[in-house]
């Protein structure tokens, strides 16, 4: 089922500094939404608020399905996920890291194994499944984090600077994964980047953050 997301008049202040000032945007069509702007402008804060990990000081986040506003409960939160610029992996195999989100949702056995294998194949890490996740390169670790997010089959995937901590080759691989997500049509992607050329390469819908507000391009 498709989720629509509406951010309405979001304001957020940290230590007296107003980071977000009346931010509004509607995510009502499938595709790749890219929010760009300089480091420290509030992009990550906006993403955390949209993904329900942080509350705004003012304003509202609405998730809508079939014309109805959904309650902000655990069931809704489990339909989205946020991948950070540097993922935190557990000291166990890559496979168990990827399957973790399924285990906490009570999905086990053959279904969990099949979904984890599918996610690993999607990011090109099926050959690393039995390797300890802490031995992966930074680019491989980021792809493992993507697989861990994708295995739960989210309606909305939030990506915060997904290539900020990886090299050029890994950046290309991750960008290819994001493009294939669009082709697959399984989820809407909302991502941030300070790299304007990357934004231009990936965005179906380009947003720019300036002075704590969002404008469309």
C-alpha cells in the first residue's frame, strides 16, 4: 500500500538556534526525492522528523493512506526506515545483521532467510553473507545497512547522506542501488545530500534547503 507524507510548517530549534523555519513539503508521488543544501543547514533534522524519530517544536507530520490520516503508532513506524551516513553493524555475520529487523518483527525461518538473501543480492553482498560485518569495508558496510533497511520492505526509505563516508567506487554502487529501487517501484526514497551533482543525477523531485526552509526545484 502506498503512503503519502505531508510535512506542514515544521519548526525546530536547538540551543536557541532555529534550524528549521516553517518547512513544508508534500511527498505524494512515488520516486526519488532529494533534499540538498550545505552541511549543517538542517537536512538531517528534517529527515529525522519526517521518519518520526524526532518531534518538531511546531508543525505536523501526516502519513496518509487511501485518503485517511494514519495514527502515529508502532505499525506505522515499521513501514519506514532511516539509514544514517555511517551505519552501525553488530559483531556477527552480515546475514544476521541484515535479518535483524525481521527477527524483531517475529519473522523467522524460511521467509526470513529468503528475504535476507534477496536483500543481500540486491545490494551485491550475497557472497559476504557469512563474513563478520565488522570486517567489511566502509562501502560494503553502507550497502549492508541498505540491505538491512530493504529487508523489511519499507513503504518509505529515508537515506541521510548515504555516500558521505564512502569512496568514489562505492558511491557509484550505492547510487545504482537507489536507481534500481526506483525501477523496482517497491518504495519511495527520500534522501539528503550536500553534493549538488549527485542530487541532479538521482532526483525525480529536487528540494533545496535555504535559511531553514524548503523550496522545490
